C-alpha cells in the first residue's frame, strides 16, 4: 500500500503557522476575562490604530512570504534524510540546540529591533506598523511590515537554525515553541499559573511595557530572555498593579540614577 510522506521541511515550515492561529484562537476565547487583562476590551478597541481585519491580512501576508523563504532555505541547507543519518536523538543534544537557538535569535532580534527604534526612517516607514497595536493581542504578534518580518523573524530564525545545528525535525518543535512564546508575549493577559510567566522574565507584561509610550525606548528583548536589556541599560523595571475596574496594569518603576 502506497503511503504519502510529508517531509520534515514541510512540517517545519507550516506547523508553526498552524500553531500560531490555534494558540491565538485560545486567547481569543479567553479575551473576555476582564479580570486577567492588561488593558480593558474598550482600550483594545479604541486605542489601537489599525483594524483587526487589516492585522489578519498583514499576518497572513508575512506568513506566506516566510513560508516561501523557509522552503527555499531548507532546500539549500539539505534534506531531513541527510540530517537523520547524521543526528541521532539525544536529550542533551536537543537541549543544547534549543538553548543555542534561543540565544542566537534573542541576540539578533534585540539589536535589529533596537536599531529600528533608534533609526527614525526605519521606525517611521517599517517598525511603526507593529506599534499601531498600542494594546497588543495574541494574533497581532506577527503584525509587522514585510521587511521587518524578513529581517527579524525569517533571517533570525534561519541563523538560529544554522548556528544550533538542529535538523529540520528538531526545527518543527523549536519554531513551534518560539511561535507560542511570541503569541503569549502579545496576548494582553496575565493568567495565573501561566508557565511562560513563571519561567521567563520576558513575558506579556514585560512586552506590554515596550508597547506603551513610556516604554518605547526600553525592553527591546524578545522573545525569550531579558539579558541584552540588562547588559545594555535598556531594561525598564515595572510593577503589575490591579486596576480598580478589573484586570491589571503595568506601571514603570522609577530607578534612582545613583542605583
């Protein structure tokens, strides 16, 4: 009986896209829980400078372009059959590859992201598109200018894939994990017991600070760690306060220059 084999390259390209919409869909269902929101539903509808239909179209465009480039990159770097013969499963190897990939993509995205804020031309014509979402929500996580998507996500992802030495099969899991993390950082909710809030300082509240006017020059790190913000002085501490009307609010903590 003839079977239909789906390559790891195909899955590594399209599974993260599916994961993006499924995980975002979960947060759409949870969005009505005002007591866990970082901004009210009214603020989400009134403060954002772009319609949700435009956001969906923008994300789909970016994902289409990324899929095309990813397929090309997988073809250039070799097949999953080649990887399977040279790379046997090892939990230690998998952990090392994940950590290297996380550090590579964090480093790449920090410096490109920060430069897009420092360069007025790049911010005005490219990065400001993402900041039309003053109140972030899950499926707007990848709402970027196509060029920003290419620089930050596609090239950053390719570098993490190459430097870590992971196989296309491992890439399925890594990029799905990175996608879930990115969506979670933009979800606009502070849910009790969320493992991303427990294990990562870089989370939905941390990134929410960056989307506010007072935090636009801080908290550039994404999507995993906050090390570059701390090392280079762009870390803005904040407190998470309960709003009288329900939910939470991030507030910057003033730090003395003597500290």
